[in-house]
C-alpha cells in the first residue's frame, strides 16, 4: 500500500500519501497500543477480482487494471486523471495491487470477527475477541512492493463493554468508488475500489451475516457506498457529512433515502455549515443513528472511519476531537455486534494519528460510553445542527417506527432543551468573563478621561 504514490508525494503536496498510515502506525507503537492488540489473527491479502465484482462492474475493474498497466509502462502518465481536483484520482504502477490489498484486508478482518472461533479469543488481553494482521514483516513476506505499512490492527476489548472489534489501517480509501460508472470516471475522490462495501457484501455472500450496518463519518459523503446499496435492504448505510455546493461530492441530502427495497435504508445527516464538533456528532449518534441501528439489528457493523472532520484538518472545517471519535466508537460498541473500522480520509497526519489512537483506546475498552442523557448534560448543539437533526428524524420516522415512539420524542425534546440551556449558560459565563477581564482597566481609563477634562484651580484644563 505504500508503493501507491504520486510524484507530488515526494514534495509532500498531495494529501493522500503513504505517510498517512505509517504516521498512524508509529504513533500507536509509541503509545504502546499495538502491544495490546492481536496483530496476527488476520493475514493481509489482495481481494480477488470475483470479490470486487460483488459490488463493482466488470468494466470498473478492467478500467483500473488497464490504466494501472498504462501508467506502469509509461511513468510520465503518473499524473493522469486530474489528481488535484476535488474528485480527482491519480494512478501509479501500484494502484491496482494497493486497492486490492486494502479491500482484501477489510474482507479478512470482517470474516475473522464473524468466525465462531477466532484465535484472538484465546490470545488477546483478558480473553477479549478481535482480529488483526499486518505489521511490516507480514507485508514484506506477502508482497514487498506494498512496503512496511500496517494493513490491519485490532482493538480487542478487555472489558465487557465492547464486542469483538478491529481496525484496518488501509489506503487508498474507498467510499467514493462506485458512484459513477461512466468510462474514465469509475475511480474518483482518491478511491479505486470500495473496500467497506466489498467487505459488507462478501460477509453476506459467505453466509456469515444477513444484515450489515455501514456508518460513514468521513467529512465527505460516501457517495459510492450509497449508490452501491441504494436499492438494498440487507445493508443499512448511514452517513454524517458536510454538504453543500462546491464541497465534494455534493451528494447526501436528507431526502436521499434509497429506492425500491432499499427505501429507508439510506440515512443521510448533512451539515450545511462548518464548525460542527463533538456535541453535534454525538447528538447525531444518540438521537438518529443508534435508534435506527438497533431496530435494524445488524450482524456486523462496518465503519468508514474518515478523520477529516477532526479539529485541525483543513479538508473538512469541522471540530470533532479525538475524544469525540472515541465516544462515537464506544457508542457503536453498545450495539453488541462485531465492529470493524476501516480508514478512509484524514489528511492532517498528526491529528489523524491522535484520533486513531483514541479510537483504538475505545476499541480496547478504555473509554466508557456516554448515554444520551450524559451527552445532553454537557452538550451545546448549534441551532443549525438541531434543525438538521430534527429534519432527518422527521424524514426517517416514516420508515423507522422507533423514531415515532413517545419515549424517543421525549428524549429528543429533553436533549435539545438541555442543549439550549447549556448554550445560554455558556453565553452568560462568557459575558461575565469579558466584563471581569476588561472592567477594571476600562473603568480606570474612563476615570482618567473624566479627570483630564476637569479645569484646574487656575482655569486651565489638566
């Protein structure tokens, strides 16, 4: 996966570069988190053409294969396909193999989590379940061309709060692939094959699962994943993302809910403004995503884990903290189903590494999940996010009765009432702080100006 690179990577210009995963791997190692994981249960392998064709067309696979071969024969063609455009893609001689390996790692991770007896159950910390593979030795032995990248790491929960769970550090990302089947445009947005979608369909095809939930919190809408399952009722796709004109990919409106058998099985929560953070994302989790997910009752939960909504990542303009991502992970763990995360976006490498580390801690059971009332007690959700959440809840209440129950309606009203009171208290506190900071010096200056204007005993002004 490290061999897939574009010439500007050498000048550190292109955001989707090999060091994205090596930086994360090094950070996890330095924190001692890798030592707590079973990184041997899953061996990385490339996805087969047959597996990729579970979701993509034969023409899609052939196009990626052909352009990769073209680039390999003429290195000057490494800059094909508008690599720096909003939906751009670049090819390298390793593109096909890297994309197949990324998909294969996610497939194997999910199969291991769904297996009745995983080796991790006897080897992991405190007998916890999990699946992992791929440090540098693994990849060197399997395919030296892909370099010393971690393909999959597993978070194995030592406490009862987390189900069997794992994290795949893979690139290139995949969630935009599958949206456009127009010749020459099948790969887009840095994505060649949709690893998460392929793994979901492979799990179902193998008989290991009959229903799969995909949660995508990358700041860019997973338009490929949505399109691939648009008419499916065995895969529930849920996305929280930034949305608007001129923000790629300009898809994922609230009213986009699927069609045919898949009506209601696509759930979009688009933010129309920047600046959304932990409060907004956790509100989305507890008021929209989790109730529907529990009603759907999946056998496998897959997460397109993009970290470009993180505070400090200029791609997204959002403000989710590492703790916020960890809380979302813990919340998904409360579903009690095998939980598999695959890296998507995240282009500030240091920020992404910190977020992944905290997510890993959540997978390891170090982060206690907050309930909806706990989140409400400390949250201050912006008015725009409240409006979007209410609109999304209303849009899906027709398909998911759990959103229409008296208990859920009361929870929503309590949550936002508490949020507004928290916001009001914060504003009042800020006003008091401002007065405390400026009151003394401002008063002294005012007294000085007043004294300066008073006449002295001899009639002149001081």
